[in-house]
C-alpha cells in the first residue's frame, strides 16, 4: 500500500480520499454547509487549487500534444487552447474539489472522436506523468483514482467491443 494511501474497509483495496473525508465528516455538519466543508478538506489534504490544476492541465496537454496517437486527436478537436485549458481546470476542480463549475456532458464531448481503449490507456499514462511532476502524492492519488474511473466509463461507453 502506498504510504499516503487511506485504508479501506476490505483488505486489498484502498479507499478514495473523497470517501475517507466523507466518512470522517461529522453528521453534525449542517447539510447546507457539507459541500463547502468537504471541498475545504479536499483542498487541505491535497494542496490542490485552481493554480495547481492549471499547471497540471497545461503540463498534461503539453505531453499529450506531442504524443503520436493523442496529439492529432486533440489538435483536430480543439481550436481555442486557452478556452480548453480553462474548461479543463473547471472540470478537474468540479470532479476533484467539488467546485461545481463544469456543466457540460463529457461523454457527448468525446463521442465524435473515434476513440479506442488504447487511447484511454495512453491518456492515463500521460496524465499520471503530469500528476507526478506537478502535484503532491495525495493529490496524485486522489486525481488518478478519479481519472481511472473516468477513463473506464468513457472507454466502456464510447469504444465498440
């Protein structure tokens, strides 16, 4: 088990940081304040904020655009890179820090790209490289857990068997 990993209920599995924080948040927290409390705890535990996510997003796309498989896919889809970077910071802030700023359909956004399962494997590898270079170990573990779930969902729904 990774030194920063959070033990799970069942042996052999690690609990996600979000689940751990959710489970540790007292029931006495006012339901109206719960999201803000959880978000603050996620930020505190990971060190993530918009500036860190912006560096991460830019590093990932710097790597991905050079990738012989992924680069052409991204270049064919993205016209305004600065707008895309801002959108992806909103996305990762929403899924990783409960910011609630991303309001698009990620599945629909990827539907026309003719993606294959190996594209998601490459994406995860490059994303993990960017995570290792740009964020703390707890932030890496947290975002990589989320990224793996996203990749599995998108791959299962977009890639014909």
